[in-house]
């Protein structure tokens, strides 16, 4: 059964993710576009189709593009593998009706996926994907007598010009920052290196070639998948200022400090928030998903900024970024959108802003993070993924792992909050057949204790 999850439709290649099903989903999407009153005249401008470095992605993208053209939609197919934010930018910059991105993002190598990007250059809203799903069970459009034109597109020059307006690349290049970038064999490779290369700054890239197997790990920027990269940073102890890590389609970011310590996506959010408010003087609101650190709440209180909490999935953040003045919106998986850009995650932009933060302050990311935590409190976080498909029923519990439960929230999954500000969240993944257990506490020992108790409860 074809179903859209947290961000797009994903399935295993050659099982459910087939050329036939890609054609079917594309036709259902075209039907939605044809029936949408607010799409025209952008529909006359066409749609863009892009793809990542996964196995057969370029061929699945060609199938989607050919289907659009056969159904009468002018279509632009990227000349090469692109990151998801690069495809999103092409849609918004060229005033197109929509985009189709063939990617399974951070999923295991045997998966692929189909992301829809709306005309504003961001993740499709829930009402759009629901309409596409509904169309799958109805009569789909038939090919036109004469196909619409299919053009190649090179979106990188315009995207690079836009990024140069958002980041002080010259300041980074002239600073003492020495950067490593690990795109995890994904389609976000070379962007940061090429952008800073224009200013004569050398950037070390690792895992930048195409490998559909992603080096034998999932292309998700988590410590378990970054053993080689962490080892690299430890080997070159203090030689490099940081390693910026991107996921498989370049829309998420994490980092590693000069000694090889992993910096979580929660902490990246806090670092970017500090930079945007204190150094960039941005004003507006903050959006965070249900599973982001309490440290962000403490920062918002310090700055006197309203914070909005959403279910997990960037589509909810994108919707708010369209309606309100949002400084930054982010999720636990490392996807963050920035004011002045797209209502979309962009690992390249966020990575460059982290480098800009270091260039402006003269400190590395770990040092800046310690400054934040010394002032507002130290918070530690981790997550485990279990091959289970449902979340346990916990609403009648009064204690958990010897802790008194002060509040149970069910915005997305089941979240138990405790007296000492620690919490644990049980939530089925929206992209894989997994049960995710998230926990935050004031020490890593407490985090591990919570996760252990959570795993014992459900297994």
C-alpha cells in the first residue's frame, strides 16, 4: 500500500518502490495539480524533478519526469544528482508549480522515496499528500496526444548566488576556521567546498563520492553511522575546527568538534539560535518539534522569544514559516529552516552558518555550546530505534524508572515528563517500520537509564 509518511512516500526498491508505482504516484500528483485552483499560472511554468545518489535514483527520476511530460506538464529534470534543498530552491526561484525529489533521505540503502515540494519551495503539507493518496484509488489521467516538453536544468549557479547573500563567506575564508565536510556519500557533496573555494578557502571533504551503499551505514548523521568520521577527527586532533555532517539528501546537519566529540542536532539548533539572535539580530518566533531539547526553551525565555511546538515532521514547520515570522524552525533529526531562505531544511546553509558563528566569535562549536549550557543548564540527549511498529500505552502510569511523572503529552507519540525536567518519548517512525525512543536528562547516565527502562518496557 502506497502511503505518505513524515516526509514523502518511501519503500524498499523493487518491492513497493518500483518504476510502475513511481509512474502511478506521479500521475496521482499531476491529477492533484490539475485540480488545484491555486496552482495556475505556475503550472504553466512547469515542475522540476530531481534525484539523489541512491541506487537507480536517476532512472526513477526520469520515469517521473517522462510521466509528467506525457500528462501535459512542462518538466525540468536536473542534469545531475542534487540535494533536496537545491531542488526546492529551483522550484521557488523559477516560480514552478511543484517539485518531485527522488530520495529516501536517511533511510537504509535498500530504500528509495518520492518527496513532493510545493511551489513555495518546501515540504508538501499534509492536505496535499492526503489528496495524492486519495487520487491513487481513483481514475488517473491519461497521456496527452503530444507530450509537453522535457528540459534539463542546472539549478546550482542560482542557488549558490542566493546562499552567498545569506552567509558571510568572505569572513569564514579569512578566519582561522579549518573545516571538514562529510556528506555521507550523499547528494549534498561539494556545495560547501565549492562555495568557500570561491574565496580561496580549502575545505577537506570525506565520503564525498557516490556510493549507493553509503559505506555500509545509514546516511543519517548519528554517532552510530559516523565512526569513521569521528575516528578521522580524533586522528587529526585539534587540526580542524569542526566537521560538518550532512545526511543522504543534504537537508539535515550535525557536527563533530575538533577532538572527535559528536554535537547533536539539538545542540546545533541551540548554536544556530544563538548566532541568529545575538550576532545576526534576527527577530521573530521559534518553531521546534515535539522532541527537541528543553535547552531551546530556556534560550527562548532568555531572549523573550515566543516558541511554537509542532508534531514531528518538517511539513508542520514549513507551514508555520509561510504564515509567521520565524527565525528558525527545527526538528530532532537535524533538519532546520532559516529566516530569509526557504521554508525548508538546508544542511548546506546551516553548516555554513555554523562556520560563520565560529568565524565571528573565534571559538569552536563545543566551546560556544559550553558557554550556553553553563548559563542555562546542561542537557543530554540520546535516542534508540527498535524494530517494533507500535507505541506502548502509558497514559495510566504514575511513575516510570523510579521517577514521578508530572505530565503526559500525546502531540506525537507518548511523552512522559518528570520533575527534574527530564523526559522520554515513545513514537513510531513516520519513515521506517521502527519504534523510536527519545530521552533527555541532566546527565548522560540518566539518559541511558531512561532509554534502558523504555526498551525493557516494550520488548
